[in-house]
C-alpha cells in the first residue's frame, strides 16, 4: 500500500509540475514577473491540493488528464496565498520551505504583483480547459471563488489577523481554519468530484469529508510546530509559541490537540465509507495528511 | 447632446453603484473585510469602465440589465488595482480621490486582503450572471484574465515599476499604458460587445478603438497632472514631475502630448464610423474622456 501511494504521489506531482511550469512559460508577460511567479511555484511542497483533484478522478475511475487544468489552478491559488501571507505587512516571514520568501528575493511590490498574477491566471486555466463542458467550468469557478475569496480563504485570513491580539475560543479557531485552510483543500476535492461526475449524494459527503480533512491538516500543522524537525518543516520549531499564536495545542493542550486530530481523521474516514465507490486512495491520503512530518 | 450624456452617466452610475453595494452586502464575510472592500468602492469616481459596458449594450440596442454583473465585475477589478497600487511598497500614496487610501484607514494587511477579495469576487459576479449563456460567461472571464492578469494590467504594472528608474522611450511608455490602463478599459468595451452580440467584425474594430481610447485616457491623465486643478483631480498637481515619472509630456513635451492625445481621439472616432451601428454615445464618451477635468 505504502509503495503504491508513494508511486501515485510521485508520478502525479511530476505531471502537475510539468503542467504548471509550461502554463507560466507560455504567458506573454514581463520576464521578471514570470520569474517571480515561478520562484514560488518551484519552491514546491507536496502539491496536496492538485493531487487531491486527480485522486478524486482516480477514485471514480475517470481519466486524470481531465483534472490537470483545475489541479494546476488550485496550486496557483495556494501559491498566491502563501506569497501574500508572507509579506512584511502580514506574517512577515523570511523563509518558506527553507527558501527565502518571494518578497525577500523580488521585493515587496513584485511579490504583491506575482500573487495578483497567479490568482488571476488561475481562472483562465479553468475557463480554457479543453476537456470539460462549459457548465462544469462555471461550477468549478464558482466553487473556487467561494473557497478562495471573501467567503473563504481571504475571509479566514482576515479573521486570523483579527484574532492575533486576543485569546480565541475553540469555535473562533475553527472558523479561522475552516476558512483559511479547509475551504481550499475542500475546493480541490469538490472540483475533482465535479469533474469525475460523482453522484450528488457523494458530493455532499465529500464536503463533510473536506471539512474534517482540512481541520485535521491544520491541527497536524500546529502539532508539527511543536514536535516537528526544523529541517523537515522548513521553519524554526516552536515559532507559533514564540509568537503567542492561537493554535489547537494552545487551546486544547498538545494531548488534547492530538485527540482532536484523531477524532477528525476518524470522522473523515468514516464518511468515506458512505461513498458509492471504494475510496482506498482517499483513505490513504487522509492517513498521510494526518501523520505527515512536513 | 451634453444634457442627454449627463443624464446617461448619472443614471447608469446610480444603477452600477446599487449593484456593487448590494453584492458586497450579501457576502458572508468578516464585517471589517466588507468595510474595507466597500470603503474603496464607495470612494467612487466616474465609473467609466462599467459605464462603457452598458454603453455598448445601449449602442447595439440591447437591454442594459444584461451588462450589470459584468459592469460591476470590472469595477471590482479596477478598485482592487487601485488599492494594491497605493500600497507603501508600490506607489505609496496617502490620498486617492481626495480621501485617505485604503491602507491608511485599514492598515496594509487589510488593504492587501481587500484587494485580493475584490479581484476574486469579480469572477463570481460573471460566473453567476443569470442573464447570459455559459459560453458568453466563459468568453468574458477569459477576456478579463487577459486584460487584468500577467498579460495585461499586472504585467503593465510590473513594466511601470521596472521603468521607474530609467528614462523610457515612447514605445516603452506605450507598452506600459497599453497594459496598465488600456487593456481593462478595453475589457469593458469588448465584454459589452460580447454581451450585445455585436458582429465579429465590429468586435475587431472595437479592440482597435479600445487601444486608442485607453492611450488617450492615460495621456489626458498625464496632462491633468500638469494643468489640472488639485480639487478636481484629488491629488497634488505636478506630482508626476516631482517624482520624475515617465509621462507623455516628459517624453513629448506638453504640446506634443496634446497633439498625441488629439491623434488618438481622432483615430478612435474614425474607427467608430466603421461599426455596423451608429455610435453617437461611444463618440460622446470618447470626447468626454479626452477632455475630462478629473
């Protein structure tokens, strides 16, 4: 199982990166802008969101090629959000995945614009996807705006900033991470399901699944900040605590956060059992996200 | 004529603003984010881009209601671009249309996010427009990405920043303003033409028209910075010269810039004569843009 999953992740990551870089390459834009966009795209990472799009197609036995444009789009949006999050006026981070952040290399103005460019282009990838119907494209664009915009990730980021100076309740923390993290992961899953023409009832289950997976993803992030290895997570261990950030461990204790993580993963996995198809791959991805070291 | 045009502008401006504010009002997002988005939308201005969308429908004797969502979308994109342009790391402007800029009121982080939110939501307005076909929506989304993204406005802004430290040729200045200004104005016109189901040949002419109108718009801006009244333009007169900015007057002299403006306006108006319909309204809007005092 482990070997198969590793193969799946590795081969899909390659396909996605090929698609991403060839898309940016073709843009008729100033080279320095393309360099700045590429820099953060290349900084890479696990490509979890685009892999989820392809994993849904795989789960419903559909051609994964159909998902490549949407998979690339969600990675553009994720990358834009990292660039803007790292800005001095936001989290003011100098390192991301062990490399200097975008504004450290290209300057703040270019980092703002590289983010703006990545966000804008993501919609073109979907709108011009040759594989899918117009209705599906518009459905997916609507889901993307909902997940990434004021009602999703951007709203979550605002709530996060707002909460920085106070001690949050668990409910307030959940609101932040549902919007800031879970919604875009959820977009990847729902868009994949739309592309795979999953039954309506499955899509409802998958929305619930996304919520639990997204929260689990974030709790694991918080735990890694305490227990992780700096070389693997690409930033200093303990930085949340140093910044007095509201985290699951700070509200629930480390042990409480671990129990919460297990509860969300169990819930996510039990929802997968209700789908109309076997969901081994999603189940394995869920395990991987809950136990990852970076 | 003057009276009719004034009536057209005033009544359409009201409709557009109503549509904009009711859209933001309905978003399920943190109030402070909605306030920040609204603040810059309310700061207003002439609403030239959305009015152009409606003017195209008017020109082709179609219901203007059809254009309201796209008109609102282009104003969201324009407003996002102003918020990000004004940031300390970009133009570092404290005033916009005589009011404190977004980051002066809400802080830099919120200004970045308000801009991100406005840009993202613009695509939802188009994707969920109940009046138009899926094909048209996707056409318009593609045009919007092309006009606003790395190949358009964002690319133009990068070229502008890049040119700040050198003396530009006229060709380099044209590249900047074609991308930074003319493309989004052009989007408004082309989207309006698509919505109005204008003949393919007309759309080709309208692309040429947009180019000349957009450059004329920018030259007028540069001239107003020298000859305008501070109360009307909402910023100090002569600020371009103080900042040693590359402008049409700095390259061509003030007299040369005025001649260039006239040449572009004449060219724009002569293209309108080739359309399959009478274009009195577009002609009048063109005059207005070339002679505006703010």
